[in-house]
């Protein structure tokens, strides 16, 4: 139960550095770690991508199924996002059903993609009672902080590289495709943590664990499409607006990995 | 999100007749509605009916979650199976309720003086009996009422509100149709001092619209939500003399 003592020591160490305008790994406050995105890494999936930010790696896989539409929207396709915190990704992860962090992660990525209407679900209609369902699964392979941005990158890259399955007589012909999934907008995200009065982009795991609060912001070219605060610290209105500006600014950099 | 054919704003009024900045009525809070919980609160907010109960500080179960420096908060938000006009809901936690329990708990951890009760847990149970949109922020407000009723010390007070966008217009306190068919929803929790403790957003908003949401959200929490909470505390706890002095 030394967790709190360690957290306090780490927070103090981090704060001392931030006061000197420094970070643990030498980055400035608004820089991302090295980013790498590799699409099409899984042949058996209709779309996939492996994204890495520093020591965090998320593999996104996309599969289609024929499903029954939701009764509230009988003509709309289905889009479902899930995540797996693999125990091999971190000593902090335990085997078992998804915990609140895993659920939050999947739901926040889903929220941005859904809000921005990245995929036109109207185009997934097949016939009455039958629509295409897109299953986006986020496998966390390595957890070194900032899961949310890595997840958005993996998901977005996988979607941009997804092939549409061939459908005949209301069935998917596996291994045969007809064109690519049409993407309406591209979503990018930036995650911040706040320690005392300092806000930093793309936190390391040690920064995340020591921070007071976290904010993830997802945007398109013009709009904020999702926000999610985590942690028990508070933000000021001016903090949030500043982070929105930085997120739009960072978009240019992140878009380079989504072409 | 957006649904054709549903007009959410007509002649400058919202679908339920409210102005753009009006909060749904009724809006009332009552403390001490349950007999067995250490503290409880009931919130009616539009058609939302929400009850919150608090137990503790008490011994931590399971024991390994115990923290020698402070109390832990366990929080469970749930909706009744009959809370929606549509189908019969499933009982038990689902992905949505697990996420909401987490963000509500994190906001509560900010204001409760956890260091006063090391090696204990404070349990906050919230049940949405009837739902009409904006349940998470109403639930947070109910939880704060229940914590006060349980006599748990807090460093400040906080309350929640949602601001969103319907038919291209920013509006305060989304109702059910506005929530379902509107263009954006920003649930928020503010302390009395204006610190943001819960912040989520879906839909599409410009930066100026985000700023409007944060500004109006705080204004409404400060001017309407927190005074109502204060009134509920006075109704239950202030003696006759105090009540007379207030006049």
C-alpha cells in the first residue's frame, strides 16, 4: 500500500521538473513522443493498423458481420468499438473481463468517431432486418501512457485502410471485397495531463500516474467532436480552451500519419 | 445523431416550450429520503427521478483495496429497468453505467475530504428511477446531497448541468428529445469556485460553442443548482430560529 507515497514522490519529482520547464524524457510541454503508424498488418481482418506513440502500442482490427439493426434505427448499420487490455501489455493489467478503464477507452474512441460521422452508417443497409455491422477492436499491446491518442490513431488508420466485404444473397463472401470503406472525416485527438498548474501533451505512463487530471480532446478540421476528462483534479475554463487550441494545432502533425 | 423531420426549435422556443437558457422544471432536491442509508437524497429534475444513498465511512471490502492514507470512494450509477419510455432495460451494470460511475466517482473524489478517514470506504449508490436525459449530472448532484446528508465533510460543494446544441442553437439542460436528436451534448460538473470536475462531450461544436457551454454551465450551477442544494440542506437541518433569521 505504498502506492500513495510513491505517487506523491513521483508527483513532486515531476512538478520540480515542470517548474524548470523540463520533462522526464526531455520533451517540451507540447510535444508528442515518436509516432509510428503501420496500416494493414492483419490479413484476416477487413481493416487493421498498428499505432505506436513512444512505448504505447495499440493494434486496431476491423471485421464486418451481417447483423440485425437496432430497432430504433432499422435502416442504419451498426458500429461497435471494444477494447482488450492484454495482460502482456503492462504489469498493471490483469486478465479478465474489461474493467472501467478499458470500457472508458473504447467508449471515448467510439464517441469521437461516431460524433464526427466518420463512417456513413446509411450505406451499411442491406435489406429489411439486415445491415452490415462494423466491429472495431482495439488491442492494447504495450501500455506506456496515453492510450487514448494511440487508440484514435490506430482506429482511424485502420478505418482509412478498410476494404468493404462482398455481400451476396445477404451473406458476406469472405476474402472477396468490393472497394474501400468510404471515410467522411478524419478524427485526431490530443491528450493532456495537468499537474498543479502545468499542462502537458502526450503523457508518459509515469506522468499519467502522477498527474492530477487528464483531458482528451478529439477534433475534425473544424469541430471538437469528443472530450473526456479523467482523474480527480479540476480544470479551469481557460485551461480547457487552451487545450482545444493546442489540439487543433497538433492535428496538422498527426494528420501526416493518416495519409 | 441528427434526425430529419424532428423540429427541436420552433418560433424561438424549445420542443418543451422552454427558452434557450431555461432549466427544466420541476427542479427539486430532498435530503434524508431513505431510512437505512447513512445519507440519502432524491432529485427531481424535469422528468428525471433519481435517488442516491451513501454508506460509510466504514471498513473496506475487499480488504486489499484499503488505503492507509485516505478513504476510498465506491460509486455505482445504475438505471432502473423501467426508467425509459422505450423497452424494458436490462438489470445490472452495462458499459455505459460503468463509465458514468467512474466519471462521477472521480468528480466526488475531488471534493470529499478523504484524508479524514484513512482505511475506510465511502459507498455512493445512485439509481435513476425515471430518466429524461441529463441523468449523469443530476445523479452527481443527488450524490452530493446524499454525502452532505451522511455528514461527510467536503472541501467545497459542486453540482452538474449539461449544455448542448439543437437545431444549430446552443441550449442549456437538454431534455430527452434534445439529447437523442440534438447535435451535441456537454455534461459538466463545477465546484462553487468554478473548477471543472467532470467534463465529457459528444457531437460537433466549434471552440466558441465549447466556451459558451463552459460559461453557461458554470453560471447555471452557481445560480440555480447549488442554491437548490443549499435549500434542501436548510429544509432538513436548519432549526426554526435559523430559518427565521434567514428571512
